[in-house]
C-alpha cells in the first residue's frame, strides 16, 4: 500500500479551524513531502477564499473518505482481487450496536438465488481481506465489511 | 452434538430454506443462530478452562456468567495478526504472535454479534440470502479455525479474555 494516498484533492468539502462554514478545496500545493502541503479553500456559496491553509488544518466533511480511498486503491492495485460479481459498494459512518464508532462497507453482488459453497467461501475471503487491509490503516472507526445482492438497492428504490 | 453445533446446523438449515423466496424471519433467525452457535462454542470453552467439572452446576453457572459486551471487547483486541492484543495486561505472556486463525475468529465473532443485533432488533434492515450465507460461513469458519487454534499457547489467553477482559482493564 505504498502509494495509497490520503492527500486532499480539489473539490473535496472541508472545514478548517478558525473559520466558520463549509469550504471546497480549490487548489492543492504539495510540499514534496508525503502528507504535507497547503490548499486554497473557497467558502461554499461565496467568492471568499482562504489561501495557503496547511493540510493538517483540514477537517474532511466526508468521514468515509479514507475507506473510499482505500477501496479505490484496492480496485486499482489487485492485492485483493475483486470478484467479477462484485458490482458496487457503499460506505457509511455510524455507531455499531455497542455504540462504538464504525464504518460499514457494503459490497453489492450480482443476484444469485443459489450461490455455490465455493462462491460463498471466495466471497468471504474477499470480504475478510478487505477488512484486514482496512484494519491495518488503524482508523478511528471499526470497519465492518458486509455483502448484499444488488437487487436490494432496487427494492429500496422502488 | 453440542448446543453450539446444533445452532450452527440450524443456521445453515434456515439460510437455505425457500430457495427462491426466503422469508425475513428465517434469514434473521439464521443470523441469530450463527452468532449464538459461536457464542455457546466459546462460552462452553471458557467455562471448561476456568471451572472444574464438579461440583454439579458450577461449570454451567460459570458459562452463564459470560457477557456479550466483554466478549465483543476482547474479540476486538485480538483482531490484528502478529501483534499483542491492545490493552492486554503486560504481566500476561503470549506464546507468540496472534495467529491468522485467531484474528479471523476474533473479527468474525465481532461481526456476527453486530449482525445478530441487527437481525433481532433492526426492522428497517432487510437481509438477503447471500449475506446470510456469508455470515453462516463465517460461523462455520470460526468453528474450523478454533479446532486449529485451541491447542495453541495463545488459546487460554483468548478464552480468559472473553470472560475477564473488562475486569482486567478496570
């Protein structure tokens, strides 16, 4: 995971200490050192800019971004090959049943009324590998990794 | 067949009922049974480790004293391979790094407990067969991994942690 980056990118929504309101990252200026740089921020709905804000001062609006970054990195770097029947995923930040902070990563798969035992075992290996990778990031939320059939989304939408 | 094994078999049976139109009731009970299979597997193992067979009733009463919350916290601490469990008292010696089997057991236990809670209480959630089969498989893998792990030097520490974790960390 050497090239897995959590650096800010233009377009992300952030807040920053000492300034009220939600900003959009307008420009990024990496320092050349990993994780260090500054950003120009634009206050949402205005033409007001805050320039040269250190990355360390940015609070990202999307709590799930480290998980999304990691999963997109996994897609691009087949350390954990995505099974071809995995078609989408969603990430949610909320508390688990014990009231502890958690990420819920749900992978959606093609419907299959009678999946073979081998398919279920392969699916579990994939889910387990993703969870192990997410745990290695030492995030401040526990990563629960789940699976659902894609049609569940359609059921909810209808 | 032990109660834990019966519950595991029941979870597989319920998950496979009604091949084309499974009911939420069966799927939810399958998830709940999968969790309780694992819960009773470990509560029996913990009681066997820390309590003698006699006098009558002592071991069963010990088994009854385990709590979901303590087991959840202990499982979380054993969830990363190769490192000492976080917050484990330093005077307790581990025989070696936490094995891949034990981390899978710990992660699976925590996941199943959370899913069991949703299956029993969250009526807004809809379960489908593939996710339930994946959870049943997780429970079956825990049984299989425990067969390998239970003879390891770290197994007694894990079992004791399931009962005493919060008391150790008061």
